[in-house]
C-alpha cells in the first residue's frame, strides 16, 4: 500500500510528513527520522519497508520541504537545526501516531539515521510514551538528550569505520545510558562506514545492512508487537 503525504499538529502549528500503513490496516507505530538530506525518497522507502513489516510509519519533514543532495548544503541545514522546533515536531509525530486509528492502543517506537539517530534518542526524552528507540549511527553536536527522562530501551547500530561517530562517542553513549539505568544493546560492524544502511549512499554495505535490519526487526518486534 503506497504511503501518503500528511499533516499533523506540532505544538499548535502544522507539520508535514509521509505516512505509510500496512496492508492489514493497522499495527504499532514507528516514527522514522531523516538523515541530514531531508525527507527524500530513500527515507520514504524506509517508512514503506516498515509498513510492509506491519507497522504504521510516519516520517516527519524536519526541513519543511527542503531536500538536498550535496554535503555542503546538507551540512548547513544540519548545523542550523532548531532543536526546540525538532522537539515539537517529534512530539507531534509521536502523538499523531498514538491517536491514529490504525495504531489504536498499540505502542509507538522511533528510529533515526545519522542526524536522525541522535534525534531518535532525543525524541525518547521529550516524548516519554515512546516504547522503543533505534539509533543508527546518530550524531549531532547540538542535540544533547537528558537521559534521566528516557524510559524506552535503546538499540544502537554503528560502523567501526565511521568518521562521524567515533569509538569514544559510542563508548560515551554506552556509559551515559548505563548510568541512567536504560536497557540498551549496541552492535558495531568493524568494517562498516557511516550510513552503511542507506542503499543510495556510497558507503552502503549490503551484508551488514541485512544483518542490521534483522536486529532492528527483532528489537522492534519484541518491544512494539508484544501482546
């Protein structure tokens, strides 16, 4: 079933996103958070994939319609991220799914990639109803989650060759989550680079991506599809 462009409430204003629903008509919710490129076809494809797996997936458009393909342009948008506005949009996306008839009383999780991975962690701290967080090589220097407010379990997926997310950064996040008493599991693929899950990226690694998607499906299945 193809997804649709939708609007949802963001702290009294209106935000846009892409909503994909399963052929069954309903399921748990997943908020899919973009990379620094914007809400592009690749991220829409991720939402579609979740719909095929039985989830109701919403990818909010954090760049307000802007989609870029050059790293310099993406970097400018990345550094200009309005964290407060992102928090409003993410809360709004979670609430939209939570109130959607196709989700009903089922749990809502969140997954993000690159910038979106860090925002997925942040979303878990500003929307405590989130039931599971997946951080795929998350990075953003201006997004600093307060992990004392995080209740959801976390799955972290990283590449050992990632020049944006160092081993020290991974270890620091591990320590922060442990100190906050957050259930979490990390998997680092030693030979994988940043964005290894993105099939349109030069660093895409099909074998590691397949394994990582298996871990994502298992993790979200345990935490969102429980009876």
